[in-house]
């Protein structure tokens, strides 16, 4: 089972994402529809109100989409996660086409290490160093497409560096980044954010301030986001 917490900080249990039980999908839609009814926050207020604290998300992750879009989403994910890879391959392209590319959604991806998958730290560091050169999203796709290979590798740093080169990075600059202190600090900051949000499974999404755990089917995600977007724009 995957575990998560709802936005008020109360613990909740969610079924495995690949099973897509009807109860879980109903809960997902309930959260998004409730969010749509309550209105949305601006990007100057990218934060989550938990029972005991407010967690600010500004400055985290790698962005795509229009910063002024009416809906913002922060995705927290581990590159070793099979459900995250499935979401990236099967759902994210449709969401990009419908929402992020047309400027309806501002998306930020926060790579962190859940602690369950071998060589996941090396993969996260590699993605962040690729991001330094503007090559995060090609690297993101390669890491997910090849996750079984780098998780099983005895030389993950070398293999992941090869994916980075294939993604178009300057290898010398990338190598310095991987060995540097700054990228390790960024990753620890991302890990601390996940802990502060009580993330127990991946992927986990924060949609206009509401925590929504689980890689739901494309049609379910689209239905929920449609409701949020229409609320944010007055039905336009």
C-alpha cells in the first residue's frame, strides 16, 4: 500500500496506483472538485496549509508551462518509482498537450529520494545537474525510460552521465556539478520538502495547495483538472 496525508495533515491510506480502485478515484475527484469550488491560489502563494503549519513551495523544482497560469501543480517524484515512470510515459504527454503547453497549468517537478530504490540518489543528482544546463526534461524522460538499467547498474554514476550526454549536456560541466556541494544541498532541500509534506509514496502532487497522492489514469486526472481550471477562470 502507498501512504499519504491529505492537506489538513491527517494520515490517510491509498491503494496502489496501478490498481486504480474506484474508491481512490472518487477520492481524487472529490479533492479536486472541492478545490475547484473553493477557488485557487496565485503563484505568489504556492503553499500548503497543513493542520500544524504552512509549507511554502516557491522556488522548488523545475518548471514548465506559463507562470501566470490559473492552475499550478508541484509534482514530487522519485526516478526509481515505477508508477512515476508510468505516469510520465502515459499521462504526462496528454497533460502537456491539454494544459501546460497552452498555458493553462504551471507545472513544477521536484525530484527527491524516497529511500526505496537503488541508485535513486545518483539519478536525482543527475537530473538536477542536467537542469543546470536546461536539459532537465530530456534527462527526465531518459531516466524513467531506463530506470531498470540504472537501478541494477554497478556503475550508476557513469551510466547516468551517459544519459545526460545523450540529453545534450556539456559533459565537463555536468561532471563538475555532480561532484559539487550545491547539487547535494538542492537534493537535501527537496527531500526536506517531501518530509515536511508527509510524502510517503510517489508520485505526489500539490494542486493549487491541495495534496493529491497517486498516479491516477489520464482520464481521471483530466476530469479533475478540467473542474479546477473552469473554477479558476470562471468557466471560460
